[in-house]
C-alpha cells in the first residue's frame, strides 16, 4: 500500500536533487565520467517525478539505475524509500543501513534520526523463516524464491519480505520438492520439509525363474473324430466275407483229403503228391 509522501519525512529528499552531494566513495567519483554523472542526475529527477505521482515501481527503477551509475548517499536514501513503498522491506533495511555507513556527517545529521525511526518500523514488519529440509544429499540444489540458497543457511532464521515464497529442491534435472508458503508481517515461522523417498521397486526374476513360476496352460481338448456311416454300396464287407469263406473251404478240402488217405492205408495213387499236413 502506498504511503502518503507527507507522512514520510525521510522521503522529503525526493524533492531536491543535491548536486553538491559527495559519492559514496571517492573512487566512484573518479571512475564516473561527467557524462555518466549527468545521466545519473537525469534518472534521479525521473525518480523524483515518479515518487511525487506515487508511481513507486517507476521511481524504484529510476533510483536503482541512477545509483548504479553514480552511487551518491542521497540517491541511496531515496532508493530505500522506493524499496519500502514497493514492499521490499529487507532491501530497504539494508539500503538505509548502507546510507548510515556511507553518508557524510552532514547527511547523517540531517537524515540520521529519520532513518533510524524508519529502520525500527521496517524491522518490525520484516518476516523471518527457518527452513529445514530432511533427506538432502550433497548433489541436491536448494532455491528460495528462484535464488540459490546456501546449505549453511538451512536451520537458521532468514529475513524475508511478507508475502508469498517458494522453496524448490532439485537433483540433476529432476525437481524433488516444490513448496510454496506465505508469511505475514512480523511473522516468525518454521518451514519443515522432507524430500519424498523413491518407491522401492520389486526385483525382476530371471528368465529361468519366470519359467518355473509360469502358470500352466489349460489342457487342450481334442475333439472326437467324426466318421461317416458306411454306405450300402461299399463292397468292402462283401470282399471280407468272400475271403473268409474261401479260407474255410480250403481247410475243409484238406481235412477230407487227409481222412481219405488214412482210410486207404496211407497209400496214394501213383503220380499223386502227398497232402500237406497242417
């Protein structure tokens, strides 16, 4: 939410560009050309106009660019005010503290008390979170709000702006964990997370084991053969009957011959072969 300019004495510096203000470091002044100083002045004035119109995102961008070109403490103080107005409380707190380190004695005398008051209010609004992630390995990467998070920061309080945040844990190209969370102004929370374990896969049996444990196939039923009834015109039965009758007739004839031969004293007429005994 925008704060009225009249209720923030610290932002009165937005109304004036101080051309006689010294840069944060003498080396910065030596390395900044007059052309870049002029560009920084123009950006600063853009930031002042945007702040008067309460266009804080535009003011923030202008002050950031101006300070990057020519790091003057007065610009840093106005940058901190824009950061505060856009909800970047942690960045605003750091910018105000840097102003107190880099400002001249006169600037600290003029704005120091207002900055100390602003810092107390901002620090009360900043939220804190303690992140704990179980199951991490040395190959895992942890990100907080899209920025890499050093593993040494886990388990300790981290100052964060109120609002929505996100923790992501990745291993190689795989995202193991993606956890969003929200913090209120001044809240101190502990976010405890655990990397899900990979499912245990059952071992695949060897081919021989598969053959042993294979389910037997159901027995195959062979259909009964279907035979056509014999036709009345089929001559096969008559052939069989004729052959049988012939064999019987031959046997009877041989038996009669044997009996006749024995009745005649066993002598056969001349030129007659003896009968075969069966």
